[in-house]
C-alpha cells in the first residue's frame, strides 16, 4: 500500500516549493523538496555584451542582487584580465556585507524566530508578543539596505558598479555615512547578541544524520588566499582547492522531479560529497566566528565552542554574522582611496573567468566563457543549490523519525518545515 503526503508551499521562505513524502508498506519510500520554478538565466544571457550582464544577472533575485552582480563582475574581470583597484574591491565587499546584514535580519527575526518563540502565526504574532524585538529587526534590515544604497545607489539591483570601476563613484560623504551606519549596527547587534540567550530557546530535533558525511564548504577570498576549504563534522579541514580548480572539484546531479540541481564534491561522489554552505560553514574559517577573538566574550559564542556546531546553530550564526559584518565594514573602509577607482578594460578580449562571493546564504559561483566581449557560456551555482541535497536528506531523516502509521506526527510536520527554513533557501536563485 502506498500513500503520498504533500505539504503545499513550504512557508516563510523565498520562492515556491512543495514537500512530498511517499509512504509504502508502513515505511518512507521517498521524501522530496520539490522546486518547480524555472527562469533560464543561463540561456538568455548568452550572446549579451559583458558590460550589461552584471545588471541583468542581478535580476535573478531581489534578496541576493548585490551578490549576483559582484560575482558577475568578478567573473568578467577574471576572464578579461582586469586588475581591479583595491578601493573598488573594498567598496564592493562593503555592499555585499550590507546585503548580508539586511538579509540576515530578515531571516533571523522574521522567518525563523517565530519557530523558537512559539509564534505559529509568524511575524505578525511575533510583532504582538515581542514588539521590541521586531522594532530592532526592522532597524537592522533598514540599516543594511542603507549601506547598499550609499554604495550601489539603490537598495536592490544596484546601478553604480561596473567592470573594473564604479560607474557612479561614491562620494566622501557616502563613505562617512557608511562608517556611521556600520558603527551603529556594530553596537546595536552587540546588545542584541547579549540579550539573545533568553529568547533563543530553540526547538530541538534538528540534527545531522549520524551516518552521513558532512562537508562544510566556505571560500576564503582575502588577498593572497583564494581557496575553498572543506570542513568535516567537527570543523577539521578535509580538503581544499583554489577558485580555478573549482569546476574540477564540484559536479552536479539532476533529478526529474525538481529544477534545483544537486552539486557534490567530485572526489567523494554522491551522496558522500553532499555539501553545506552558509553561516554555519563560514564559522569554521580561519577568520570565522569560532576563531575570531572579537567574539570571545559573547555567551552565545562560548556555547557554540563548547557544544560544537549543529544544524540548529544556523540561526545563531546569522545573528553573530550581523555583528561580524559591521566590524568588517569598518575595517574595509580603511582601504578606500576614492582617487584610485578605475582600471583599464579591453572589452574585445576573449577568455574564461570565475567569480566567487560568500552571499548571505553561502557560496555563489559565476563561471563565464567570453568571446570578443560577449557571453558564450555561463554556469551558475548558488547557495541553495549547494544545500539542496542536504535539505532533501534531512527531510527524509525527519520523516523516518516521526512516521506514525501512515502519516507524519504533528511534531514531525513542524520540524520538517523548520528544517527547510533553517537553511533560508532562496529558490529564485536556485533554479535561475
């Protein structure tokens, strides 16, 4: 006997997806996170002049538009051999961090916090039960968008950035505005982190399956680094490769029931090579949350160091990354020289390039083949794609643990919904 359970439209996520679980003879037969959006960016960008591509490609998503634009610029500059000035690189990174602050504030407070304060009605119930928290959340999101606006001249789909330069360079007043806002976010987020222990009574039940190899992947793009690190379950480094070795180390698998593909580490195969990216994975980096002395005095950080990271800690890592982003912005501003903002660019050149950024949800990779200034081939791999296989794996694990006869228990249904939200999936990006 076979029975299908379909949860229509996973909630509090960006985009549309269904969760389908099939029970056969009293056992879980399949459990799938089914994403059916499709937008064909990898096809209709072909043939476009590279000058216009970063602004077109940012339209993949309104939440991750800065990340896509900067990754695109980096891929084009890599292919054309452009030496981008340090000030331009620093200002782009500041815009990325502003987007991270805004995105994390939205995800942590409005999408996942209702899960761990018992607000089943979502953000509207949270606004009633914790008005002071939601006010701070609105402020943080707004401040992050203000940083993006000062650098990119728009909060979404920036218009100021170009290949090797800024089309609309920020002014000294813009830079001072960013400095002021970043200092406010740094101080504000520190207070929120200190007070988070009481409200962070997270639901239990989300853990990594014991028999699954865990591969946390994060990219270190600091000067003279340019390396992907793969971390094991306890944060130990198990592999590494450079940006230009990426396509030799990462493969993709397709499934007929979803437009979201399944990347994996080639050397380990599938499913051993399933990857996880994002705030949790970034925490293990050399300059990550677990190793940064600036976080030593926070009680939440001490808890993570003592107990080790698990799936539930995605949320804490997002909150901590808001503070880390503000501190990084203040540091990056020291490298901004507004008199050194242009590079020579020859748009007639052909070449292959790869651009990598750490977007709010994790790794974002743009790989371009350019022929005489036009896109010949484009390949995109985004954070939700990287996490897709793990989401499916965890849904199955939870379904098996909470199967009661021919249905999933109410507690299991809640955990399955939370399992998806904890990754903060961005499905418009994932199916590009």
